[in-house]
C-alpha cells in the first residue's frame, strides 16, 4: 500500500498541481465563494445606484494667428460682398 502512495507522490512532483483536488476544494467551498461574490456584487450595485455622479472634463483651445491664403484672398476679391437677392 505504501508503494502505491509513494509512486503517486513521485509522479506528482512538488511543482505540479492536482487539478482534481483544486476542483474538489472549489466545490467544497462553493457556498463561501457564492456568498462573498454576492456581497460584493450587492455593494457594487448599491454604490452605482446611490453615488452622486461627478462629470468632469478639461479642454484646451488654442487660437492661431490667421495667415493669408493666396487662393482664398483672390477668390474673395472676385466674389461680391452683397447679400444674395431672392
């Protein structure tokens, strides 16, 4: 009997994880996991509903000096300054 146990421990090295044991632990403690998750979800929902929303923004407007455009200046000389007649 000890030879079977020693073979199993030899096969599973110290850096290996027994996946069946991990899943078993999660199943054994499922009530604790579900309750903790539920409590934090409830706190998150309450915070989202009761917290005052704060909307904040920053903007930077940079105004550059107007530079003459040769095409636009010649076009503005050709076009009349008056209002269109209807």
